[in-house]
C-alpha cells in the first residue's frame, strides 16, 4: 500500500507539471473536491469490504488463479456488492 501511495504522489507531481497529456487532448482530473457524507460512507464500506479479507479488488481477480476458495468468496461478494449498489443508486 505504501508503494502505491508513493508512486501516486510522485506520478501526480510529474504529470501535473505538463500542459497536456501525451495521448489525450486534455487532463481528466476529479472536479469535485468536497468531502460528503456519501463519500465517507462509500469509503467505509469499501474498506470494510476488502480490509478484513486481505484482498484489493484488482489482485483478488488475479488470486482466483490460486484455486483457493478465499478469493472466490471475495470476488462473489464484490460482484454482489457492485450489483446492489447499481440497484440502490438508480433509486436514489
């Protein structure tokens, strides 16, 4: 986790010094910088979901190749959670 944060910190500093990106016409950076109740709740649910399991969403897909049941349960939960959000968000 520390290496990911460090890479992002360095990467953002280098990228934002450029006037425009190499491949795209312009940078697409997050515009909303407010910390809202929805953001905090979503972050907490995300952390509660993968923190205790020990899997981050990306590596959990890769861990399926180990033929261990732990990542299978996690990925099923991740899919169900994403689908549940999709259903709930349409109603909000």
